[in-house]
C-alpha cells in the first residue's frame, strides 16, 4: 500500500508549465520533502536527483574544473573518496568509475558522458518502484526519439547517441523505417515527429516539455495524495525551473550553440540530458 500525504499534497501550489512564479524551486522543494516524507519514500525523491550526481561525478573524473553542484545526493568529498575507492554509491556509478579509471569503457563506442547516462538509465529503468521505472522509461524513449529524429533531419549519424540497452532504444538505433517500427508502442511518436519539423527551437522544446507534463498528469490521475503525486509534482517543478531560467533570445542562442556542437562532435546536446 502506498502512503498518503494528505496535508502535504493539499497544500501544494497549483502550477502550470507557463507559471511565472512558484513557491519552491525543484531543489528547495526536495529539501523540504526530507522532513515531510517517510524515509523509504524520500529515497525515491533522491532517484530524481541522480542526474545531478552523474554530472558532478563526470566533472570530477575528467578534472574539468566545472563548478560542483550541491543539489545532488552526494557531496564533493563523498564523490572524491569514492573515486579513490568506489563503494558507497549506486552500482552503475561504481562500474563507471572502475572502467573510467582503468581506461576500459563499458560501452566503447560512446563518449564517457553518454556511457554514464546509458548506465544510469539501465539502472533506473529497472527500479522496483513502478513510478520511477515507468517515468524513466518514458523519458528515455522520448529523448532517444528526439535525438534520432533531429539527427535525421540534419543528416547526422546518431547510432552512438542512443541511450539505453532495451528493445525500444535498439529499435531506434537500428531501424531505417520512418517510425522505427514503433508507432504501435509509442503513442506520442507521430506528435514528436511533427514537432521536430518546427524550426523554432523554443516552441519545439516547450511542446516536448508539454508532452512530459501531460504524461505526469495521466499517470497520477487517480493518485490523489500518494508519493507518486509528490514525485510528479517534483518533476513538474524541474520543467518550470527550466523555462523560468531561459528567456526567448537566450534560449534560441543556447540551442543554436548546442546544435553546432552536435554537428562538430556528435555529442548529445545538454538540452536532452538534463531532464
């Protein structure tokens, strides 16, 4: 049985993706939840913060000098200690650290960043929690579709940019069919295919985030006060944070830069990694 959080959910601000002011950022909300949720449920919130830890870990391993984000689950000292002797981290991180240090990549055809991202999705898409598993599976398939369709549009190879080892990622990677043979499995495939034709980058990205928002509404429609409703709300705050931080001109310039980087290095754009 799922726990119900009546007071917490009843007190949440009504939000839309276009809202201009929120009571909490996603990070601040996650911190508040630690005191509100059962410890077992808070572990699920931490699953939503793992992409931040992934970025911190990769920056430390690569000695990139980029700022360390304090919004993940693991502090800098903990990650640095685990780089020296990996132990107290999720298995996929331990595997990646070991392979990175030995210079024996687990997925040789991928960049280190894509390799870590792929290992991460394999980890969360096999979660024992239904919401976490289903959300990340949806997110994985959505990202891969966007990457593949945009790459086709611009005449770029994308096989080594497809993340994850499941049947759908493999179909996207290998199929030459217009719909990758997946129209019957992914209800939003035609919608995504139409969206990528839009050359207005900001409109396209907003529409894709609306698909994410609609998914979260759909899967929690009957979960009025459960942890699933709280997790969905947390993810929605992340979408809002993104759009509050990007004005129109900056957003277009940022995406043009990322697309140029994709053309020159075939690296997965940041826009598709940080959801």
